[in-house]
C-alpha cells in the first residue's frame, strides 16, 4: 500500500486521490449528511489502475460499490472516512487483483 500524506486546510478541505487496483470497475460514493440524499456519485474508476481526484473534506465518509449496485447495502465495500493526514485512498480486492502490468501502465 502506498500512502501519501498531507495536511488539510483550516476548514478541512484537502485534495484527495482515489485509485482502483482491482481487475474490475468500481464506483466511489459519498455518504452525504442530507436526509433526502443518502449517497452521491463521486467517480467511476476503471479496472487495473483507474484514478480520480477532487477536493474533499476531513470526516467525509465514502464507500465503493460495483457499478449499479450502490443501493444494495450488501454490495457496499470498504467504507472509509477522509483523514487529515491521508490523501490517497485505494480500492483492492485480494480475490480479483488487477493485472500488475496494466496497473503499472496506469501510473
């Protein structure tokens, strides 16, 4: 696991990066604090190294789900919370890892 660290701005805003190291596409979802909107789409990461980055905030909560499976709570994977000292968040699947040669090429 590669870890990049940073410090958040005083308001908690910080650049965050997300990467998919599995052999299939995965979708990133934000668990919102709003009653009328439980989750919000934040990125479709392609298999074998797909990446996205954006500004997020400390304590925002996210999860990964296979495409089209986000409303099935049993398919929600790897819940995590943005930490002030971490900018890189990686999705992995030990049962279906990405192709190392393709992951390397995606750098």
